[in-house]
């Protein structure tokens, strides 16, 4: 596999050039590799972690997490026991990967729906384990990110967790989920905190589906404390104040209506969104 990390000489942004991913499958039409009996799941399972066959980074740093053997399920529809196991698996993989000396940041994420690039419909997410702390999470940590207390953008509170619409986002629909009291990562959560997290995560996803009247294409990622220690940790501003949070966004500005990024936005890194965050929060509060 070719893994060529290049840095833009003017902006400093990193790009992973991975030629091998050009040949990865796209929406297979004959059988699902994640269903029981398929290529990746010959035996029955509930939650399963497998290596990424087309990893964008080397050395076993990319994994796929299968949420359930039910091909037609979604994260929002999983049973309570299934969700608790999934959250525990996310925490366990964060711990195992983060314990490696060559890994500084564990990113858990999901692309759900073909409109946001999901290449297999079966419910699943992924884990990328970086050998550095990427720029965006590093900046959020250094800025001292913490939950937004503004009540007019609050969607729901549950079991020590809160979901809010952020003050600003490049996406028309954006939600942040965080614990009310600071917890740095999945590893540090108690069983009760993990249970509450799974419950509010499903609550939010169901509200988004209710808002649009159907399953909605979403992207989701977890912001966690970097897994570095010692002198490397001291190089990251604010690392000891890291606050676990999840971001969920959708490119839909209305049911089946995509909000496309314009050339002017890409050129300037300044964005124009059509939805007022406070109005979106109100609609999500009512979407029960």
C-alpha cells in the first residue's frame, strides 16, 4: 500500500495520498460482506471489529466496526443491549489502539447513507488511529472546548448528557453531544455514563429522522483526549482539560434536499448556511 502524507507548502494542511483505495468496492450489488455468511462475517455476531481491507493508513491503524448482523438496522434502531455493547467496544478499541506507542489520536466515526459516501449499506462505522494529533481536534482542545450552556440551542438533556445545536457550523444540520461534567474519553466513562451516552445518541438520531420524516444521511465523529503521554502530552495545549464530545452533521437542509458547498466557500473557508441554529434546535426539541 502506498501511504504518502503530503503537507501543503502554503497552508500546512495534510493530505494522505493512498493509491490503493482507488480500487476499493463501491456499493456491492451481489451480497453484503458484513452480513452473517459474508466475506467479513462468516459466523453469527452482535458487534464485530474487523481490519479495514483498504486502509488509508498503514500498520493496522484502520478498523471497521459492524454494529449488528441485521442488515436493515440503523444505529438509531438498535436494541438497548446492542447499543451498550457497541459503546463498550468503542471504548475497548480506543484503549487498545491508544496504548500503542505509534498512535497519538483515536478517531471513531461514521458515514451513514449513500449521500455522504457510505459504500456499504450495512450499519457500520470506522476507527482511524493517527500517529499524530490532527489539526482540527488539536485546535478544539487548545481552545478549551466545553459544552455550550445556551438554552435556546439545547435539544435534550438525559442522564448527565446534553445535546445542543452549536452556535455555528459549516453544515445546515449540526448537533453536539457531551457529558455535563467533564470526561476526557470513552475509556474514563463509568458504566452508567456509557449507558447514558448510548441512550442520548439514539435519541438525537431518532429526532433527526423524525425531523426529516425518514432516515437521514449523517456524518458523526467522536472528539476524545489524545492518547499521548509524557513529553508528547506536554506539547499539546489544553490536553488535561479535554472534554469528550460527539458531532453529528448532515448535508440535508430539508428532506432529500442537499446543501452543496460552493466554490466561494472552499476558496475562502467561509461558509453560508441556510438554517438558523436556534430555529433548528427548536424543531429538534419538538421532533419526538
